[in-house]
C-alpha cells in the first residue's frame, strides 16, 4: 500500500496513462513496456527513493494484471423500443 504522497501521485498518473493507452488500442505487452520505461525514468531521475519505486512497481503491476481495470463496458440492450 502506497503512503507517500509523491508516490501516490506518480501511481495515479501512471494508471491513468495505462488506461488511456489501453483505450487507444494497445494491449498488455505494450502497457508493460510503458510501465517499464516509466519506472526506468523514475530510477534515472532519482525523483523518489528506490524502495518507493519498488513499491510503485508492485502496485502498478497489480493494477496492470487486474482484468477489471481494462474491461470494455458492454452497452445495455434497449428494451421496449422495437
């Protein structure tokens, strides 16, 4: 569980970007590459402590592999308009 405010902000930005990329038609392999690049950039920039980056990676991976985060909502059938 993330508790550092800066790490939470990075997590929110990252997960929002993952959902947006998914909606553009990219799939899990592409999202994983994006996540790896994002984390590499954080490590390179020393923006947050390495242990926080590790926690962020764990949480983001959990988000990435949860199928409910990327479901396409099915439209409800209209009844009574035939």
